[in-house]
């Protein structure tokens, strides 16, 4: 079986299609149910059909090896202990929902932060287009609640990745221009692009059953690192500058939360980013500002997140935002209004 697409992902990613993830097990940690070893290992655990795959390969995205309409088989499903940080997002969101005073973590109407997901390491077999097959190690992502295993929810994961890749493309171009180099020769942000799939058959209904929707992302690394999550991570310039760039170019209207993934010798590869949209101000909020002028001067949730998750700037931030202001807002009659975006004016 060929593994051509796997050979170009960088030394930090384990690209051996026969890699069995044995070093990632920790038997002391509780794990969701995993099916018993199949006596016929050639039989797929899941049969999937790709139903949504809009993202093309670009400077900001690494295209999925699976295309619209492809049918693929998942022959092995297991857990990687190195992916445990992916569950932290939902844990933090649950705690925040129980604390009304916590404005940092996004509310359900702002993003999909609070939707519980399960993450599996999956060996996927797909046609190589020449009569043979290829194997890929992928992230299989499934909504924890059965009622959320629908195509609309799966598409939102893909859309968030596509929007993040578009921002990454602009950021990478800016970075290359700032240093005067070819974009292909400078460290960049890349997004591992998922596809949304229908389950057409399943030998493991405890993971996903026929008719349900899941996402599949080519991700042959057994580690996940949090780059920008809650402000206490080890500071790494490139992902922090990218986080700042998105807030700055969108005029504070959008933010990308939970930047996580893996770093190779040059690039940062992000997986499952979440777009957070600034909440619209309602009549009650405006009335509160009139009756309580001090409310207008308090920090908005967007500003609080920016300051908490990105506590300091690096030199690269100054290349597009030489005078950091929390979210680049101008105030009129006590109401925070976003700027025009690019240019920070």
C-alpha cells in the first residue's frame, strides 16, 4: 500500500502507516469503550462516505487525502494518551457554565466550545486511485451526544477549520513579507483540514452508528500541544502572533480559540480550531450602560479573553500591530465598536 502523502509531513510527525501507537497507552487512565480486537483485522470497523470536503490545499491548509464522495474504511480505532489535551476544552467550558461570573470561556451562542466530543486514533484505508489502497493515521472525531451526530454539526467543524486556514493564509503572507522571504521558506501556520462523513456501516455502534455524521482529519502525530488555550501555556511566538493577528484583522469580531496541534522543524500544524464570534449587543446591554455608566468602561468578554489567552506580545505582533490595544475598539457614547479591520484604524 502506498503512503506517498505521508512522506511530506515533517520529522516531528510519525508517518509510518504501520505505527501502532503502543507508547501512548496509559492503563491507569479511564477510557471510553473500545471494541475488542477484531478476529478479522482486514474487516473495517466503520465504513464512511465523505459528504463535505470544501478545503483546498493552500499556504494555510494541508488538504485532506480524502475527497468528496470517497468511501473509506476504518480498520483500527484506538486512543492515544498524547491526545488527552483535546478534552480539556469541554472540561473548562463546563466549569465556566457553572460560574455565571466567568466571562472568559465562550457561551454556546458564540461557538461550539461547549459541545463535548470524543477523539479516536483511526487507521483509515482508502483507494489510491490506481487499483490499490493507502493507509492513513487520522483523527476520528465524534460528538458525545447522539443527537449532535448530524451533518450540520460535523460541517461546523470543517467550516471552523476552513475559516482558520483562510486567516492562516493571510498571516503567512504577512509574515513572509515582513521578513522579506518566500512564503514557502518561512515558518508558517498550517491547518489540518477535516472532512465530514456519513457512517454507512458500523461494527462498532458504541463509537458511531449507521446514518450518523463524524469528521475525519489526517493527523499522523501521537501528540497534541496547547499553544494558545488559557494563558498559562509555554509561550511560542508564531501561534501567539497568529492569535493576535486574527483578532486584529477582524476588528475584534472573531477570535480563534484553543490553538492546538504539533510543531515540526518549521511549521505549526493546528487541529480542530474553534472560531469564536463576538456576541451581538442587545437592548438590555445598552439599557444597562445608560443606567450604569461604569458598565461601559468594563472589559468585554472578547477583551478579557484576548488579555487572558494572549498575555504578552512578541516581536512578530508588532509587525502588524505596533501599538497593542486589547481588541482595537473605538468608543462612541460608551458603546464598544469594532474598527474597520485591516490597518487597525
